[in-house]
C-alpha cells in the first residue's frame, strides 16, 4: 500500500522566499511553501472563503498564545475543527464513491485529477480537469456519463448498495448525468429520434415526465453509462482498492498523490 508522506510541524511561512539570496536554498524554500499550500488547498476543498477567513486567524491566534510560529498542523487542525465527525462506515462509503469517480476519469482519459477529499461537510468531493481539444462527439459524452455514474457504480460493486449521495440535488451526479443524457437526445444531435432537431428545455423534470419514450431513451443512456463505469472499475480493481484505502486513511489526497497511486504497478 502506498503511503502519502508528510513532514509534520512544518513552519508555514509564505514570506520565507523573500529571505536570503537567490539560488538552490530559495528554490527549495519555494517548493516547500508550494507543496504546503497545495496540501492545505486539498484539505480545504469544500470550504467557503468565509470559512477560511475564520480558520486562519484562529490558527494564528493559537500559535501566538503558545509563543511559536504558525504551522501546517495548526491550519489543518483548524480545517478539521470545522468538519463534523463522520462515522467509520459513512467515511468508507465516501472513499469508495470518490475513488470510483477518479478511476473512471483516469481510465477513460477525460483529463487530470487535482485532488480528492472525503473530509467536507457535504461528504466527498473531487477536483478534476478535462482535456482540452477532445472531439465533441457522442463517444466523449458517453465517457463523461460513465465518470459521473462511477461513484454509484463503485458503491454497488463494493457495498452491494447505493446511497442517495449520487442524487437528491440539482448539482448531484444523477442530476448532471440526466441533463447531459437529455441534451444528447434533444439538443446535441445524438438522439435516437429526430437527431437533426434542436429541442431546448428549461425543466428536465417536465420534459421527461411528459414524454415517457424520451425518458426511456435517456434512462437507457444512463444504464449504459453505469454499466460501463462498473466494467472500468472491475478492470482496474487493484488501483481502485489502493485509492479507496488511501483516501479513507488520509481523508484528502492531492493530484500528485492520486497520480502516484494510479500509476503504481498492480
């Protein structure tokens, strides 16, 4: 199992790069600061700007009272202090869900992974980018659908049940996937019926409840996407298991850590 190493009790000093002369020492300090900030940014995924504005002064005040410098641990503790405790089984489900998204995103070459966390007030969160210049084809949208449904697919593979975490909100995995599948049928030229028509919709619920055949076509696309995600996860099961375990243990992984796990030999 790959472990993500951290140098604990690092002094958090963004101004350190201004001290001393140019050269290897300054470059090394710059790298330390950059890596520290990256880890903090990963740990803080899901927080708002207002949350950060509270956390940093509180951490600085704590360090000042103890007559020492502000450290990485101080800010990380402040971030963690703003998170409600999560039961073991729920945290494990979050890790499985986010690992599923990451594995499929990587395997289907959709782009890079910037970070994963299961340490947010709303559950898991992933930060991914999409490759530029990819052809805007039906096949690309099908890969995107598979990635969106990969969290649910991963839960079904490992836990034999899916939580409501994939749905329930306008920005949920199921909502986003449904909107894309509906656009493929009505607006993007990939529909099974009348593909040359552009049919805009303002409310996908109205569009799908009024047209049962359309709803069936959209649902078939989603079923196919979930099946594809399931196949990809099973084909990459060793990497998936490593990633889920590491994410569970560390609760947040930056892009380099995720890349190291995904690139490790089976």
